[in-house]
């Protein structure tokens, strides 16, 4: 009587052997539920995600422009404490924007 393994394909065998060797044991997300599994399928999900990413990039560009305008003033400001306070505030804005960006799009923190 043929067993189930007699009918397994090459790919299925490679997957089974890799699983037996433990190659799938420490994958990212292992043991956690699949994200958005219970939500209703939205055929426009990719467009909505793209728009959200572009909004975040736009926020980053606006912040870069504000920094470009303000930084020269802060560097020559006589009151260093006020300048440092403003730099701290700008860096908080940088941190908030960077939370939603990929490493390639992140705004670098400000140093005087």
C-alpha cells in the first residue's frame, strides 16, 4: 500500500525536510496571528497604503523644508538655551515623522 510520502512532490519534500531541520522555527512573526486576517478584503488596499505612505513622505518633506529655513537662524542665535530648546522641539517632530517612514526616507536628527 503506497504511503502519503510516495506521492509527495519535490517541493513538498524540500519543505518537509527544511521543517524537520528546524529552518522555519525562528521566522519573524512566528506564533503571532496573521495581520488583518479578520478584516474584509478591500481591493483598493494597495492604493490606500500608497496614499498613506505618500502622506508621510510629504510630512517629512515639509519638516525638511522647515528645518532648512530655521537651522541657519538657530546656529547664529545669541541665546543658546532658546536655540537648544527649539532644536529639541524639532527633534521631537523628527522622531514623530520617522516612526512612519522607512530607513531610506527618514529625516536625520538636528545637531548644532
